C-alpha cells in the first residue's frame, strides 16, 4: 500500500512503474492534465473505455470534501467563533489552489483502483 502511494505521487504507470501516466512529469504541474494514451514502457492503455474517468470525478469530490474539512479544522483556532463565516474564503482559496493537483491525483487513484481491469 505504501509503495502504491509512492508510485501514485511519482506519476508512474500502475503496471510497470517505469512509464508516466501524464505527459507532465510532475504531479504538481499547473494546467489541465494531458495524459499519455499508453505507457511508454509496457504499453498499458490508461483510458480503458469512453467515459472511463467519470468515476474519477467522485474521487475528486471526496478529495475536495476532505481538504475542505481539514482546512476548516486548521483555520478554526485562528478565529474566536467556532463557526465564523470568514473561514469560507480560506476554504475556497485552498480548494481552488489545489484544483489541478486534485484532478491529476483523482485520475491516478482511479487508474490504480482498477489497474487489473481488462488490460
């Protein structure tokens, strides 16, 4: 499990761990991700079927909810009221700042969840 997380953060192919899933070498690149169709090393196809990454939207939603809750609990000690409306812009800023990272991470998590599915 820990090795899978390392491979996900390194943007590596779920099959051979040598090729890259995204054309950008870094998982932290800015902009909408451009994916490779196949692994450059083992030729694993990343998009199995049309609409394959619709499920990654649900993973992305879960990441955003977790980051929003974590941001709330990290920002809460800096305010006197437990539910201060000034926390919402902070949460929104964090979610917008993490958008491109979350897109890449959710797609990688989706690929790794179904890596043995019809290669």
